[in-house]
C-alpha cells in the first residue's frame, strides 16, 4: 500500500505562551496513486489558511472528507511547566554542546525537537487510523504482512541542511526498528521525505487548513482575529471533520521531556555514582 502524508503546523513555535497558548500539527494521509487527481481539485488560486475565506475552508474540508484515507490532528498546550522546562533544558544543552563543537548544533534546539516529535507522532497517528478504519486492503492470508510505503511531504517548518538530514535519519531509523508495529502484522517503510511550500505543492493546503481549523478549535487565543474566516465557519468546519470516520484528534498538555530524547546530554549522564 502506497500512501502520501502531508503535514503542517499551526501556532507559534516559541517558548512564550502569551496569546499563543498551543501548537497544533495536522497530517492528511492520501492514496499516493490519487495525488495527481486530488491536486487538480485544489484551485491554483486557493490561498494558505492565513489568507483563506469561508468559501476556501468549505472547499478544503469537502476534499479532506472525500479524498483522504485519514486526517489526524494533535494540539498541545504550551501552558505547562513541562513546556518551560523543555525549552530551558534545550537552551542549556545547545549552549554547552555548541561550545564544545565550536559551532551551533541547531538540531538540539527546542523548536526543532518539538517539530520532530509532533510531526512523527501525528504522521504515525494518521497511518494507524487508516489501518484501524480499514482504508488499506489487508493481505488475503492472515500470516502475510501489510506493507505500507510512505512518502512524507511537510511544510518548510524544518529548515537548515543539518536539521533536514536529522529529520530524514529519524524516519530511516524507524524503518530499521519497529518491533511494536510488527506485532500487528504491519511493516512501515518511509520511501521519500521532502519539505515544500504550499505554493510549490498545493496538496499541503489540506494539512495547512486542517491544522488551522483544529488550532482555532482548541486555542483560547483569538487565532482568527486577523483572518477572513468567520468563527462560525471555523467551528462548523471542525464539527464536519469530527463527524467523519476519517478524522482523529488528540488534544493534550505538552509533556515531552528533553532528556528522554537526548539522555546522553543530561547533566551527569554516564558518570560513576
């Protein structure tokens, strides 16, 4: 089974949570063989979520409901002590390791690692939901493995050659080590990763709008204050997505721990007790 995953992020990826209380990522899972067809259904004049109107929102939601295997959204609250601790530990680790390396090691920065984690979890959620709702034909024999080949396309939230390379290695490592997935008779293989803009890849608008809709639904900040999208339209769009079996959503407090990701950089790691 060949699928294409489109991912985008809404919200400010900064430590400050003033008027920016959440970060939300959305991923649309499409059949790879239909991407050319679906792309043609999105008008070349269709703008990004930030410039959208109610009519654009209705169009994109209709396409998501009709064409996607799955749409997943993950919205995390920044208003937690864990969020501030994560950023503080990242800043200290980045400073220390950059001093030792005599140059910035940007992959260690908090914003980069949060993007990695959210994209990874939300993409996996989209594929898992596609399998759960039987969008992928299972092998005739129960002893055969369902092989899912994934092409990932993300908005250019991850920048810099070092970070792009590290993100690619993250998925390649997943290819090599997935014992839990194997228990369910599934094998996931990332066959391609790219970082594009909505102007260069119109399909990213599907994830852009899904992230914007979910972000507006869960944020206490007025995320539509500078938008032409009405609050009523955004609420109806969210309700329409939630009403379809293809949509799955997680809203929770941020609880990642920086040194769980980079235990070797934790103070005192490896020292004799």
